[in-house]
C-alpha cells in the first residue's frame, strides 16, 4: 500500500511538474514576446516624440493635454475641448503664444515672394503672433481659429487696425470675400483627423489668387508616423516648392516648414 501511494505521489508530482513546465514554456515565451513588443513600442514612441510629455514639469498634466489632442484626432476637432484648454491656461502647451523661429521664417519667405504686398490667411491663427511680423501698408491679413475666446482677445488687441481681421471659424466653414496670396497653416494639421486633410487642403487651394500664390505648412516635433503620412498626402495634392528643416538644439526636435504652389 505504501509503495502504491508513493508511486501515485510520484506520478502526481511528475504530472504537476510537467504541467508547470508546459505552462512556463507556453506562457513564459508569451510574456517574453509581449514584453519585447511593449518595450520596442515604447522605444519607437519615445523616438517619434510621442512620450515627450514626460519631460514636462507636470507630466500628468501634459498627459491630459496629449489625451485631449488624441481625442480630437480620433473623434474630430472638438471646439469645446480647445475652448477649455484656452480657458484653463493650457493652450500654450500646444501652440505658440509668442513668435518662434518658424514665424520669422514665414514672414521672410512671404515678403521675399511678394515684395509689393500680399493678402494672407492664417488658419489656426491662435493669439495672432504672425500678424505683427508681416504687418505693413500693403499687407492684408485674416486670422481664423475655432476658439471664440482667443479670437475675441485678438480683436481687442488689434482693434482699430483695418489691415487685419479675425474670425471664429474653421477653414471648412470660412467664406472668403477675396482670394489670398499666402495661406498659412502652422502647427495645425496633426491636430486634425488625417482623413480630413485632403478636403481641407483642397479648400485652401480654392482660396489662392493665382499660380504665384502659395500655401505654407509647418509641423513640429519628431517625424512620427502621423506627421510623415500628412506630408506624403500634401505632396500628392500639390507641388512642393520649398522645404526647410529646423532643429531645436535642446530637445533635438525637428520642425519642418514646406511651401506649396498650386497645381
């Protein structure tokens, strides 16, 4: 009887050990593979700049901004979320509230191409940082943005200047009274659903005055999959006349600015 019990116990232990070995062999490799995939994904996200919010003074607050932006991209550009960001003072994390190198570059390109004067449409104008850089006697400027409060602030700031105009609307609903020589879309397109890019760009093209008119697009951050896809779509829609890259020596981020001519 003891021998039988010992034999049964040995068989049981062997069976349990075998099952444990099978479990570890199957699911251990699965865990290893999942770990490798997650690790590689994290590395790519960091390389593409998707995890840059971790460098912010308040990462959790920055993460909330990133999630709000992701919601806009997936569900559509919700104006109430942008309004909330601006009211909370978080707007400056997403767009420039003071002139940056790209704004001076845009001003220089525009003045070089249109020395006799021009009419500019600034799509997603924000607090209007572009206008003071190009203001002049033969310049007409229209800035549009979906945030009503920021447009109200621009209207107060530039009240009395008849050469500029600010309107609360998106490009898809804007009605142009006159054609434009320059249309600017700076740090804008990657906040929008990618499937809407073609229609918006075609609409921008319809506002151009003639074949000498241009559309200037800039997008900052590292060239992640979404940004590269947008650049490819724009190249398929129009002729790329000029391309300039700027590198931030502190963060290593690459900001690209491209000039498109009508096709």
